């Protein structure tokens, strides 16, 4: 199932060169007490009340996150611009935030998107959806800077072609991130996902769970790099990467990597690439279920085992709703994202 990375994307790497020391130095200059969101081309929904939905805002605005204490939903559609960035600051927050990266309209796609999220003294659930109806490459950098916070980050990918990098910087003691990622590749999708975890201080925790379903010549690369420094004692790192191939013309490459510089840690990883179990398929079809529906049931069960570990029922329901549409080759529209 292995293949060269160049087989997925034949382009010059547009991602920044990650200089960890310089990155930390720049972060120190940012005022983490700022609780504002500057945005361009977004739809904001709070408590199921739609604001600025009919016309996408085209000028920068500022919204105080304190106005959205229960949860915040951000629809971000940068399809009409070449380079986009979004900075979100959370301070003393205990809310649920939904971020949707969508590409549903007939405009040229962005080349590269940067999303920076700063967490300070917060317990946050972030639910991130990325999907596209268009057969074009998209690039995204997501950076989580975590300070005295616990972050649950749920990422759902339903893109045609996406290269995504997720950097997680744990800056203080007792900070943690728990990343749960699902990916459904139905129609020759090409996904390259790299997650980078930096446990910079003692008693920090980084965990990643990935589950991907692949059909019809889809290709996926998942790389997870977890680094625990020599001074980061009593820290934890865990990676579990798994893919299921429904058709044998699909391929995946899973690369969990641990770099540990002290002995007083808990760390492990596992990965698996497997094909659809013919016995399970036969069992279902022998009970009157047609083959396509049987494959769909197995798909939903494989992804659902991770989806159900989330903290929010709305997120679970929305994932299953989108999975159902993708399996039926139906287009996703804005109204599918509202509940």
C-alpha cells in the first residue's frame, strides 16, 4: 500500500519551513489576553442564530468571543482569494467551537490557508470540518498554541484533494491536546495529513487517533511526529493511525514517529492498513443486504467507533449526516451543516 509522496501531489511544497525556536519567539510577542476574532469571508452562527448569512462579509470585522459563551460556529469560505489567514484567541474559555472550511461555490480555490489558534487558561472543544465538492488541491496550515489549557480537537476531512499540516505547541505544564481525526475518501481523493506535536514542558499530553476509509483509487498519507524534550518529564504521547480500504485500488501510508529525549514518559504508537473483510461482507449480504449497503454499513461502523468518542452529540449527528451524503455521491450544501 506504500507509494511515493510525489504520486499524490506534483507541486512545490508551499508549506513554511518550521523553525521551532523562531516560532516560539514570535508567539511570545502575541498578547494572549486579546479575545477578539478578526475575520474575512465568514458566516458566524451563535446559538443557532444566523448572522450575516445571506451575504458573505467581504471586509474585516471583529467579534468578541465573550459574546458567544455557549458555542461558536465559524463558516470559512476562502475560495475567492489566493492567500488567507485566520487567528482565533481563546482566554479563560470553556466553550465549544465549530470551524467549517468549505469550498462549495464556483470560484477559484485558495492556494494556502493559515489558521492560528491560541489557547490560554481554557478547556476547549474544537470541531473542525473540511470538505469540498470541487476536484482541486487545497492547502491548509493549522497551528495550535496551548498554554495552561486542555484542548479536544476533532477533525473531519471530506475533501477531494487536501494537503494539511497541523502543528501543536504545548507551552506550559499540565497542558494537553487530544486529536481525533476521521477521513472519508470516496472518489479518487488525495489526502496528505501531517501532524506535529511538541511537548515543551513537563506533565504535558499529546494524543492522536486517525481513522480513514478509502475507495476508488484514493490515496492517503498520514504522518504523525511527536516530540518530547529532555526536560518534559512525566509527559504522555500516543498515536493510533488506522485505514480501511474498501477497494483494492486505493493506497495509504501511515507513519507514526516518536522522538523522546528523556526516560520518564509514557509513549506508544500503533498503525494498521487493512482491506475490507470478505467474511464480514459475506455475512451481511447473506442476510439480504446488498453489497453496496453492506460496504456502507462497515464504513459507518469503522468511522463511527471514533466519532462516538466525541463530547458533542451534534458533532456526531452532523458527521453521520455528511458521511451518508458522501457515500451516496450527493453534493454537500450549506443547509446540510445547520442543525
